[in-house]
């Protein structure tokens, strides 16, 4: 008596579904939330929010370590990585054509890389 198969066995190769993406989404969200709280506290505790006060915030250093710029960079890289995981999953779920999905993923990567480069040029030119 032959055993019948119910359904299909799904072979997932290279898609990286699962725990790692779940952890990345949560970790980057925590980093962005903490950085947002730091920004809110700075805005509340600073008497006048003008260009110079924000510049001082981002130019804050401890010794020679540019802490303000490093924190902003970590937060922005977290935002880019968080966006990549989320948008990639959207393309994988809703773009059914392999060619279209690849095209959309490449556009997303190019856009995120350009955003990170633009951010770096602005922040690190202070």
C-alpha cells in the first residue's frame, strides 16, 4: 500500500526566512526606539532648538570619539536594514514573477545604499 502525500514539500533556498529576520527586525526596532527617545529627551531638555544646538548634538564627542555622529549613524543603518528586511519580504510575498521580484529588490537595494551614502555625506561633513 503506497502512502499518499498531502500537499507539497516546500524547498526554501537562499530566502533566509525565519528566526534571523525576526531578530533583525526586533533588534533594529529597539535601536531606533532608543535613539528616538534620546532625540526626544534632547529636544525637551534643550532651551532653544536651533541649527547650532542640533549641530552641537551631532558633533558631541568624548575625547576624540564623535559619539553624536556614531549614534546617528548606527540609528540610520538600523533604519536601512529594518527597511530592507521589511520591503524584501513584501516583494517576496506579492511580486510573483521572479524577474519582477529581482528588479524590485535591486531597486530597493540601490535606493537604500543611496540613502545611506547621502546620510553619511550630510552627517559626517559637520
